C-alpha cells in the first residue's frame, strides 16, 4: 500500500527549502525516533532511497548481502 505525499516548497528572500513529510503510519512502521539521522540517495530521477545511518538500537547498519 502506498502513501501519497505532496512535496512542499518554502521560498524565502535568499533561499528555498523543500519538504516531504512522512505519514505517521510509515514512521511507526519504520520505528523512527525523534532526532534520528537518515540519509537520502538518488537512485535515478524516479527513485529516492532512504536509509538509516545507524540502527534504531544505536548500532551500525547491517550491510546488504549480494
């Protein structure tokens, strides 16, 4: 099941910021915590990949086996 989300743009005099909010259901399923650091990677023009830089328990992320 997908969660449609609008991209928001805030324009200021000297800058602009883009926002994408996570629905609460996704944040809960991912067990996000306040202040958690995540990293976005552009896979292609249609795909952004979001990954944790550390596991929720504080350890390092596990590496994918190929």
